[in-house]
C-alpha cells in the first residue's frame, strides 16, 4: 500500500492525538502522556519537525522533534519524540520511515544532532548511542541516547522542552 510522509497540517491535529494515544496504550515504560506532550509542544510552537505517515487516506504514524537545552550551552540539539504508529501497523517500517525522515529534516535545518529517551535495541539501528558525558536526569543512562550530526559532542545535563511535563 502506498504510504506518504509529509509535514503535519492543522487538520491532522485530532488524528495525531488519537493515533498517539493508541500507539502508547499498551506500551511498557509509559505514563500515557505522549498525546498531551505533542499537543503542548504544538501549542508552544516548539516542534522543530512534525511529520505524519498517511496510508490509504488515514494517518497511521507521527513523529515530533523539539529543541533541547544542554547545560553547557551547545546550540542546535533536538529531542526526538514522541514517535507513534498505530498498533495494528507497528513492525511494518512506518516508524523507521518516520525516523529517517525526521533525522533528515533536522540535518536539512542544520541541527547539531538529536537526542531521545527510548529502547536501545530499537534506536541503535539509526545510529543512536549512549554518551556518558550527557545526562538526562532520572532516566537510566542506557535509555538516553544521542546521534550527533557533526564531530562535536556537548557534555552536561540535557533538558527537554517543558511540554514533556504535560499531563493534560
């Protein structure tokens, strides 16, 4: 089936909220706030990338990125997440396609790199790795990963946008 990856449109908001909630409904290690985070990032104008996957006229996936702060001040770093795919379609390459497209969009914007909190077994295939000089508080180091786009790697404590604390 043909799949289209494209930037989100205002008319996609409700479908993105629904598919994000569905994608994380039975996921381990979740507080079920992912849809709230996406909406809070959007309201704050903080998404640097927001892409959807459309299949058969239906939205089946979404990925967002936003700027992160590194305590030592390195600019141009983005956090990836949430990334969502409808449960019935997970494992079919939609998430991978969204990931590659989001990373390329960040490179095209001149980003220094991307960081995320996630399952190492999944994200290492995209080049993400653990870097002990970067710390995301209260998360086991194994689940905080970075993908630099240059040879320069910052060090310090990382803070994602305040929208990641959204609970409604």
